[in-house]
């Protein structure tokens, strides 16, 4: 029995090595059943598969190899500042999931004065309604400068009272370089606390965050009534999320919906809220989308980001 | 030079053609006097400004720190002379007597010798109005000695009670309190340096040392500090005062040192060390009873985890009161007033005073229509085209970009709170709209059609 266990442990260690070489999350490897092995991460904390924040949308989680890392910096981008509503709510939805799992924790939302002026201050009444985060659990930090925002974020990662930290800023400031994000990422990793870096109107640039998601708004679902979907109504919010960078390097665009009542993500049902074109008589040969494809934007942008 | 006060400028120029004329600047004189009062803080916390050119220093209980009263006065005169001031000190046991002693260059007046010292002085030694003085002089009363023993009732009747009051104050019969310029720290620790401090690290080290000194006193009183002030006395006379607040009583030197570290880092360049600081004082401005916690045998928080209150204090020390906010629900229908973001360090009592937090918890349950997740700091005007006047917008232009509304929900009518405001506010009709790309906004039309003023449209927030 003992010999068997030792062999299993060796095997497990080898698989971890392979995972590290392949760039996967080594600590995610399940120890073989029957052994009580614990995979240790640096800092001496024990993690047993619970360090991933799964969104609950199967295809999306699969593309992220199980979900977002919990003790890590995750970047969430919006292409334009006017999409700040969508990117902020997608982040808050993730934070709400993180908070739901850890009871009695609060959320710190740090923003630079610039972004709060441009995109508006978080509104607690709406946050409670949409994400189930009560006002007592919320804390906002209005930092005059980016350096202050980063300082608050770094200091806040040590707070045990926080479930997640959101830093919101605008554009691509020079100070937020590889070093600054690396510091944040390390702090987040040491504390095992999610830090979300929300960047409005920013383009992709090399950072230490293992995951970058680009969020854009998507038409909301229809309200569901007893007699079916209510035409012309605005129901659960939806977001169109594309993976800009991840460990698995699997791209893709996902349409996810946030269910405000169950406080969970769900996949968008296939029925589109409004019919874009009428179906052809025989049900085959959908009309092609209007307009011409000018360029494939994903590939050149990646090259520009230096990856 | 033989120039006198009241001499005409032409006369002065006639005598000394190369004279420089500088306009009197009362404001600058005042600033200098205030700076000087700040500097005198090193001798006693009780410093008051007297008139245009005087300072009162209440040195009760402070003199022994400087080797006695005479040594203290000598030290003060020497240091001020080094800074280029001509000082006339007066030392006595009453403010009135000290005033006279300074003006008439008397040596230190011991307690009980006031009458003797005052008697030969002219009446101007009593801080009297010029009119009253000339009135007294017109009846032949020229020196203080002539009124000390004069019958009081006729004097008071003729010249007013102020005369008697001033006399009694100078003699010490009536207690006179000086009003100190700055709040007096009820507990303070200070350290003098022969070699001035220049580096921020040294100052921080000194703060730790002073805080350790204060700790014993705080423990004796059973209190913890809530507000601290660090006074840095520069060699050349300038004084920097840096205050930090804490959200709960504190007495450990470590955390106090870290709070000052944040504050000093934030101030950074704004603290001009010049030639260095030769006196550093840490004063307790406010303290509340400190409740000792029973230490847990099992460590409650793992290493590296620190608690929220201290984090709040540090952010506050570095970035100011308004940097860390927490939302508080307010009983109001107007969206921008329904949630107030108050400084996180505020106590519940202060929050209620600010008009928030009055709601019991169950009432915060949102029962009305959807609210946005972000609200603009002030509603932004938009140009709207609607299909029907009262209907939802069909197109709108916001921040120089055009949007086409695909779906809209509303209106939700929010009438002004007539029981609170002055009737100037107008009714609002709110619409949730979604544009072509799926952005969801909160727009409202302010005012109704048919009113004298045409309705206007505003953008107030963004939905999830």
C-alpha cells in the first residue's frame, strides 16, 4: 500500500512538472484518488482545485481552462469609455460570484478621479439590485492619481475583509507597465484574493495579468413572463466577452447573460431578442450578413501587442 | 536719523534725500507675528497674540524645562536676536504686569511686587484707551501710583469700570486668562535636537520614539488617541504641523508611526526641511477611552492580514478624508440623493447627522424599478428626438455621439420632493433605453409638456 502511494506521489509530481512546462496551472491537478496529498503553492497555502472562479458558462469556462484564477490579477477591457457600463457590470458580476462563495466579505472598488468623472460613480442602489451586493459590503476609493489607485490596491490586497478588489482606470497610462501589474499580480497571488483591473478605452499591451477579457455590450434578454418573453422589454443584462489572452490561448467570443435573480451567469439562449432578417421560405440559406469584412482584427492586434 | 512717527514724507525726504519708502503692510506684519507665535510654541503651548506687536506666553509649569525663568527668557531673547528680531521681554505673574514690564523694560517682577513695580510707571502701562488716559491725565493723575490707592467708586463712576479692571488685572487681584491661539494638546512629547533633523526617515524614527513615550501616559489614563498632531520646528523659525486622525483609539507606537509615514510620504516635497528641524513634538489633540482586548490564544488573523479600520486610517492619512467612501442609503426618491457616498471613517452617529443611514435595514430592500449601476456625477444634457412628445426617445445625441434607441422601458415618473425643496425642481420621467449595440442608459425628461419652460433631456446613468 505504502509503495503504491509513493508511486502515485511520484506520478503526481511528474504530472505537475509536465503541467508547469506546458504552462498550465500545476496546482489544478487533482491528486489521485485515495491519496491525501495536498498541492502547495508558494506561500504555504493549500489549494485543492478551489482556486478557480468558474463563471458557470460551460463553453466560457472551458476556454479559460476551468475559470479565472482566484489569487490573480485579471484584466477586463472595454474598447470605449461609453462601454463602461458593460465592462464594470461584468467585473462586478465576477466579484459577486467571488463574494457569494466567501460569506461576509466586502468589495473594494478603486477608481481614478478621471474614470469616475467620465463614466460615473458606482451607484449602490443599482449594485444591490443587480448583483446582490448590499451597501454595507461596498467600499469605494476615489484616487486622485493612478499612483494612488495602485497604492490603495496594493495595500488592500492584504485585507482579510475583502473578497475582491476592482481597480478601474482609463486608457493606457505609462505607469501601468509590466512592473506595476506584476506587483499587483504577486500581491493578489500571495493573498489569494482576486484583483480585477478594469480598463476603459484601452488597447491591449503586455501586462502580468494571466487573463485579459474584452467586454462589449450586448442586447439584453427579454423579460420572461408567464406568457413567454415580453416583446420590447429589457430583461437580464448581457455581455459579449472575448478572450484576449489566457493560459490556454483559446480565443473566442461568448455571449453571456447575468441573471439578476439567481446571481449567476448563464448562456444566452439561442433565440435572438429581435429578428435581424426574415427566414427564407425553405428554412435554408440564411441571408449573409450585410457589409463586407474589411479586416480580421484579432491576428494583427495580437502581433502588435507583442505576443 | 531723527525721524519720528507721524513725520510727513516730504519732511523726511528733505532731511534724507536718499531715503527708501516702503508702504506699511499690516497683513505681512500680522503674518510675521503669527509665525513668531508658532515658533514660540516651543516654549509653551499657551501662546496668544496681543495687539499688533505683542505675544503672551503662559510659561506656568514650563520654565523648569529650560533651567528656570531667567534662563528661559535669556534663551528666547538670544534665539530671536539670532533671527534678527529686537525683543523686549517682560516676565511677571500676571499678563497685565508682564505687558507693562515688556513695554517699560522692567526686570522680572516677582509675585507680590506688582504694586511696587507699577507705581512709578505712567498710566499707559495699564493698557488703557488713549481717551481714558488723557481724561485721567487732565485731572492730574499721571502715574499708576496715584490711582492705586485712590477711592475706587468715584474713579469707576467717572472713567468706567475698565480702568479698575485693568488695574486689578495688573495687580493680580482679578484673574486674567490669555486665549491661546492653537488648541492645546493635553498630552505631548517632544524632543530637542542639537543637530537638526533633515531626513524624512529620521523624523519617522523620532515619531516612533515619541509615540512610545506617550504610550505610558495613555495607558495610565486608560485612553487611546483619536487625533494626533506632529509639530516640526524648523531651525529658522518656520513650524510645520501635521495632523492625522484614527478611526478607533490607538496607542501602539508602531501603527502611529505608520500613519505618520503615510502622511509624510503624501506631503513629500511640500515639507521643506530647509536647514533641518531642531524640535519635534507629538501632541494628542483628542483621545477616547481605550478598551483593552483580551488576546486570543489562537491567533485570529494570520500574519500579513490587517484590519479594515487601520487600512482606512492609512488611506485617510495619505489621501485625505474623501478618498475612501462607503455608500449610505438615504430616504429619498430622487436617485442622486437616495445614495450618499460618505467618508468611510465617519462614525454612524456622524453619518446620521449628515442625513444618511436613517433607514432601517429592511427598508433598503429595493422595491422600485431597476436602477443603474453607475450614476454620472451630474446629469448630462442630451439632445433627444422622440416619436411622440411624451414617449420614449427614438434618437439621442450624448457627448457628441449619436445613438439610436432600439428598445425602451418607461416612463418611471419621479416627482420632486415638494415637502423638502423650494418648488423649483421639476418632475422627471425616466426611461431605460438600449441602443443599437446593446448599451443601456438611463435618460430622463425634466419637466412636462405644456409647462412654461420646455422639457429638457438628461443622461443620468448606465445600466449593467
